[in-house]
């Protein structure tokens, strides 16, 4: 069953990313990685305080978070796992 979200005008819309996000969230959280394991695959990894130091969070749809870098204002996205909470796989937005 697809999840519907109400828009401002009261109509419902389908989230076309819901199925792929759900699958990716299950993959990430099925065997959560340690920080060293995630770094070996994705490079830089952030915990919550490090994320807040380096980024402004714009929004999220698990397992993704949309961010703006504090140093150069570049926007992009990160993935995150639930427990332990780590953010990884930074991707700048396509321009």
C-alpha cells in the first residue's frame, strides 16, 4: 500500500520515491555499520554533532537528509543509519 501525503490544498499525492527509500532504509539498517566500516565504503562520516557543525539541515526523507554546507553554502544530500546514528555518502546537488 502506498503512503499518501496531504498537500496544502487538501488533495493527496503519491511519493514516487517511497518504495526505493524504504528499500534503501532497510538495507542500511539491516546491518548498521561501525564508523570505520562506513568510512571504508563511503569516505567521510559524521555523527550528529559533527553534522550540525558542518551542515545546516534543510530537510529529510529517511534514509536521506538534505543539507547545506556551512563553509561554502553548497547544497547536497547525505544518507544516514538509525543506530548508531551516522551520516555518510555526501553527494552535492547537480547543477
